[in-house]
C-alpha cells in the first residue's frame, strides 16, 4: 500500500519491504529508515549539501586552495555577495569571459542568465565561468 504526501511517497508491503521515494533531500530524522535492511530509498543520505550551488561552491573552493592539481576540474566560481571583489578583479583580467549566473534560491533553471559585464551581475547569486 502506498501513501503520498507533498514530496514523499511511502510504500509498505510486508512481503517486499519498504520503498521511500523523496522529491527532496533526506533529512537527518530520515536516517532511521536506513537501519531497516528491507528499505529502499531513491536519495543518497546527507548529499543535499552537494546539490546546493552555494554550499558546493564553498566546499570545492576550499579544496582547491589546498589541493590545486586534484581540484582543477571546476571552472572559477564566485559566491556573491561574499566574493564580489574577487569576481570584479577576475572579470577585469578576463574581459571576454562569459559567466553563468545562478540565483541562490533558484531551481530547475529559474533565473539563470549569462553575463559579460560586471555591472550586469545580480548581487545575490552564484557566478561561474561559462564554458562553451
């Protein structure tokens, strides 16, 4: 039998086990579900930090500082407004570079724009070099 809520579908069948289908990331209290060996979940637990652009940018930026050769796979990224000055300097030295601007609260492509001028940047967004 299945029960559906806004972002979650739970199916309980004593013969087959449990299926939990989440539209969002797993929460800490959902970790108890993993203890049930007959339980299947469609999300990796504790991975929501990597799905959020701003948190992922901070994590990768820190790793790049200490392990430059291992973490050089990601284009230069800037989290605004915190790194606004660094981005301005970068854009001054690379005037032909296009940036993709992704709003911090956006999802599913909402609010994404391509920007070439510093003056056109949204002030609360994740900025990343746009690779063609």
